[in-house]
C-alpha cells in the first residue's frame, strides 16, 4: 500500500473511532496529498470507522481545482467532472468507465485545502461538541477569540469561520474566499475551518497533526460550552494570543506535536 494512503487510512480510522464522538455512520471525509499532482480522498458511501484502502479514490489535483471555476455546472455536471478527475491508483491513467467508485461530494474543498502550502492531510468531522456551537446562534461569538494557550499552539491564531453554504461547489468557493481573507489578515495558512451548521475541518502537514488539531478543537468546544454555563467565555487579549503564537518554546512544542 502507498505510504501516504497507509497513513490516511490510519488517520481516518482514528477520527472515525466511536469513542471520540467525531462522526457517526457515513459522516466526515478525509484526504491526503501525493507527490505526483494527485491526492487520495474518501469515496462516497464509506465510513471512517471501518474504512480501508479500497475506501479511497485517487484524484487529479488540477482537475478537481478546475471545477471551482466552472460556473455552468449543475449537480449532474459536477458529478461527471468529479468522475473525470479520478486517476487509476496503479497505472496513473484515467480509470475505465466501469470503475464506479465516486469521490466524496466535498472533494473540491479537499483539493483546495491540499493546494495550500504545507498542507498534506485534511480531516473533516462532525464532532457533537463542535456542532453544538456551529449549529447555535452563538456560532460567530463563540469562536471569536482564543481561550487557553494549548488551543493557540495546536489550532493556530484563529479559525476560519464559514456561514452555512450548500455542500459541494458553492461551499468550496466560499471556503476559498474565506481562506484568502484569512491569509491576507494573518499572513499564514489556517489550521482550522469551522462551517456553520456543518462541522470542522483540520489542516495539517502530517496525519498526526490533523488528529491533534481535531482533538484540541473538540476540547475547545467543550470549554466554550462550559464557559457559557457560568457567565460566558473570557477570551485572551490579542496581545496574549500573539505572544503564545510566536513564543519560541511554543513553536518548538508544535514541532514535537506533529507539525
């Protein structure tokens, strides 16, 4: 098995472990970048908790990204383009027409994330604790600041917040717009994307980093929920956040934690 795919399978099973309460049934999807202009992404109909190598489809990064700028596609057209973007994992050529394995409907936003500098793995989950907040009227307020140092160390200086958008190409386009704005503001790649009424996306250089970001963001959600029960969150000041984000010892610790 391709080493990247092996790591992706292990990461996906970890994120899908029922004990974590990140996803149930067919929720969530994951992806990983290859070095040849392709990436692996979860195929439709597979569960993260039980997924194996045959639960992933190899896709051309360039072809998936090109779908973002095709304005005239309907649902059937998008499906056709995703099928055309597939690459045979053994030969590197386009698969035969009778190969019916379908990339996830969210393949394009995975391609977008994997096209960012130093992003090699992506994990999208629907953790209950996170969705208690993404599905609430307090969504924007709840994630408007940082609460504790380890949240900053693992999850970055701030998350990207995305309003509810129909999953698929409209969502991928909004994510692109929000990521570009984030980079303009912070001059770095985000680690966390939070989608209203939807879920969490963790972006990492390594599979371990995606697992760690997801775990820490879920803890953050639980802390926020608890804080609201006793008067509301007390966010760190921007100066506090920037200090933790740039301290040499914290930069070193991030490297030890999978970054």
